[in-house]
C-alpha cells in the first residue's frame, strides 16, 4: 500500500505481516494474509477470501448473524492495520494475542455508544471469545 502512495520503504511492497512474499494489497493484507486469517478465525469470523469486497462483506454478514457485524468487521480491520503499522514504523512484532487484546479493548470502548440491549449482547459475545 505504501508503494502505491510513492512512500518508499525497503520492503518493495511485500506484506509485512506474513513471510509468504505476497504484495501488500488491500485484499491480501486484510483477508488473504496468513496472519490476518488467524486473527479473523480467533473471533470465529469466516471470510471467503476469493470474493471481491462487496460480496465478501455480504457473505460474512450473512454468516455472522449478529446485529453488530459492521462494528466487529471495522474494528478487526482497523486493528490489523495497527499491527501492520506497529511493525513497519515501531518495529513491534505482530502477534495474534496483541491483536486480540487491542480488538477487544477497542470494541468494548465502542460499545459505550450503543443502546443498552445491543451493548449487553456485544459484551456477552466478547466475553465468550
């Protein structure tokens, strides 16, 4: 992604989160990367990575079956981005446990903006993870 923005680092546009040598594209970074897949699986979120974004989200939403799909999807993606940036800019090794902690914390903070019934459902879901 930095390569496309003409921001030059020594990674030649290769994904920082996995050692598979794939170009860091949106689809790879968030859905096809082995690190990202492990993060999604850790929250029981199934993504079909061979789909384009609109179909991927529609299928994931259908499979997730909870009213806070978008909050989970956006927070999980945001925390993948933060793991990637921590590695690139601060040399912090990404980990599933660090991602999970940050994801749960951010989603819990977001729950304060929700109606009480939805908040309690989200918090129960988080506690079950």
